[in-house]
């Protein structure tokens, strides 16, 4: 999944990760509503550095939201793997 990492650099050159989002425009809209509500001026997207990042999202195996659809419908196509940290993930079986 491709996401945008939003960074802000302060006047002293220190860069801070502000957010990671799938909708930069919506993030800015909400960010500015909060700022204006706090009595501050809204920001422009050009006030930030945006970098595209990749993310692998792993959800519990027993959910429909694993990114592979309902696993029980394709049980012969996928296998669950237990990682060292006790998390499970799903991958397509090798043929």
C-alpha cells in the first residue's frame, strides 16, 4: 500500500514526521480545521515535505480485512505463516 509521509522542518532545521496518510489533501483539511480552531493560521501543503512510502498492513488472519478477501473462499490459495514475534501473516502458496 502506498502512503504519504508528511514532514515539517522547523526554523532551526529540525525535521519531524507529522503524519502518515493515504489522503494528503484530506489530512491538510483536518489539520487546518484544528489549527484555526486553536486560533492559528492555516497551513499550505508546501509548508511540508511529502515522501511516498510503502506499507504492508497485516491484520489478524481470522478477519475479512486481510487484504486477500475472505480467506475461507480461497483457502487452497493462501497459507498463514507465524512470524517470530507471534504475529501471523498470509502469503500466496507457491505452486
